[in-house]
């Protein structure tokens, strides 16, 4: 008797219900898959940018390790590049990293630095009472401009993301000073 009751109350799932459930699940998963695809592309572009930043930093560090006089417009320290009005424009060439070509360039240019030095001329004060009181010393500032002791090094990296036509770039600059005594 119990068997008869269980058999009568048992319901079966039809093929139409199964197909309808599959269609509903596919309709729910399609937008999720679209979002995941676009996030994968964005992640890939971010990885390309991160590689460019690291490459740019690596090239700039290598250049900054070289002697200050190595990049002088009167000498020829680079094999690929040109000299234009006190500037050096050089190419590091192309680096192929995980299928993406990165083109690196270097720009070396003089950098003018102006600084002020507070000075006081004690010879104008013949009276010893002025020498004892610093508020009456009459400091004045002397401005100095230096053009040949500081250079700006700028490294740029250009690349194209996969499947894109527009070119991207990343630029990093640093100053280097020649602090050796003459």
C-alpha cells in the first residue's frame, strides 16, 4: 500500500521543463560571461602598461648608472641617435615581451638650475657693534645659475595593446647632477 502511495505522488520532470531551465540559465550566464571577457581584456591591457613601466624604470636606472660625462653632445656615446641643439635623442631599440613590442627612447637635455645663497658682507660694517648683532648684519641673496652641471634624462616607452590600433606610451624623467669638484 505504501508503494502505491509513493508511486502515485511521484512527479516526473518533462523534457520541456529541462529545456526551459537550460534557456533560463544560459540567459543568466551570458551577461556574466560578457563582463568576464571585458575584465580579462582590461587586465591584459593593465599588464602591458605594468610591463612598460617596469621597462622604463629599468632603462632609466641603467642610464643613471653611467658616468655624467658619457652623455655629452661633444662626444658620441650612443650608436643609434642624433644630436640636436644640446640634446641627445637615442633609441634603445625594440623589446618583445610576451608578444608585445615595446620601443624605448632616451632624451638627454641640459637642465638649468637657479639657486639663491644668502650672503653678508662684513666689510661694510666697520663698527664692531654690528658684528655682534645678527639682526643688523643685512643679509642679501645672491642668485646663481648653473647650466652645465645638471642634465634631465627622459625615457619613453611606446607600445600597442593587442587588438588595438592606438599607440600608448609611458614616460619617466630624472635629473642627474655632476657634483665633482673641478
